C-alpha cells in the first residue's frame, strides 16, 4: 500500500500455567503516522505496548492494561491479550477497509487462538473488538470500553463510581478486574 507503517501486535500471554484463562481482545495494533509515516515496513509490538516499560508506565492505555493484568494475575488468572484486527494500516479508514475485506481470515485466527487458550471468559475492549466477536458468533463475551484516554467518558459511564473516586489508571484497573472476576464466578 505504501502509505505508512503496518502495525502488528504479537499476542501476549501472562501466567499461562493457571487453569482459568481470560482472553482480552483489544481493537487493533494502532500506529501513529506522526512517528511512522515514512516507514513502509511492519512495526511489531505487543497489545498496549506492554513489552515496553515506557508504555506500561504511561497513564494512557498501556498503564491501565498493565495494572489490570497485574491484578488479574495476582488473583490466579492466566491472561491472553490479542487484537481483533490483526493489522493497522496507515489510518483507521484504510485499516477498517482492509479488516472488512479480511474478516474471514481474522476470524479463523481468532478461532485458533480460542482453541489454544480455552478462555473461561472473553473480554472485548471497545466496539471494534465486540463487532469482530459477534460476527464470529461468540457467546459469553464481556464487553467493556476500550482502555484509552479517549474512552475515559465511556469508562466512567460504565463505572459511575469512578466519577466519585476518580478515574485514575489504578481505579479503572480495579473496576475492570472486579467486573471480569464477577463474570467468571
């Protein structure tokens, strides 16, 4: 396409040895053309950039996801992170067109991931992830707002208590962990 970098996130598994696995499906491997506009190669990362200390400490999605994973692992769950859309190509419009054209391939990959992970629950973060899982006919999915700064309003609407105690990364991770664990029990 020669428009810019192609983002690819490698699925990441935490605490694989535990019996109860939670599969968290994020939206896509977003790449910012401000940094990668002249790059015409694939830029490999992990969901929410969790391989990077900088992303894990960042107050945006990376920090919230890092805290959420730590809370769930501390409670004895194995966490598998993946993306619904397997590639991010230049911008959202191009990515959406490409993803729609390759939905069957993405679904096949997701089915293979589910067969390997055998999740107790599948958590979809955001509408793109939800749409993908629903197109696949998946049952028992928990849909939560995407963990990002732009979704903060949706997060507070989903968890009104955050309006009182503050929508910090720590409090958001606590609310998400509580909601996910309640779904499993």
